[in-house]
């Protein structure tokens, strides 16, 4: 069930960010991504605290990405990591390039 839930949110032309609303790193990731002009429906923040199996979701992240922390940021079908990885892409001026490559920006 957990694997299906996570996989249903990850698409080749979207950015999916799995978050906990009270997490400061999640809030920073949301602020950073909100600066970009995404096409409607191509950016989704998924609050895992609303799911029945939050621990299972985080365990699935551990198995598939090597970390169970949030945010877990997927650009297209690739998990790029957490907030520090997202911020590093932005700092290297590669984030907009990756977002354009998957067709997520207007």
C-alpha cells in the first residue's frame, strides 16, 4: 500500500515533494520551489502526516533513496534528496534547467 501511494505521486513531468508541515526544511523547500512558474498540476507537496502509514512511507524512502527524512524531493521520477540537495541545485543554477527538462515550468 505504501509503495503504491508513493509511486502514484511520482510522475515523469512533475515535482513531488513529500513533507511534514511543521518541518523547517520542508518549509524551506516549499518556499524555494514556489519561486518557480510551474505549470498547473506539475508541483505537488504531499503531507505524509495525513497518511495512516507515515512510518511505512518513511521506511520505503529509506529502502529506495537511502534516507527516511523529509522533505524527499522527486524531480520527475528521480529522487534528488532533501532540502540541502535542492538548495545545492539552486545554488549551482541547475534547478531551473532540471525543471525545464521535465517540462514542469510555464
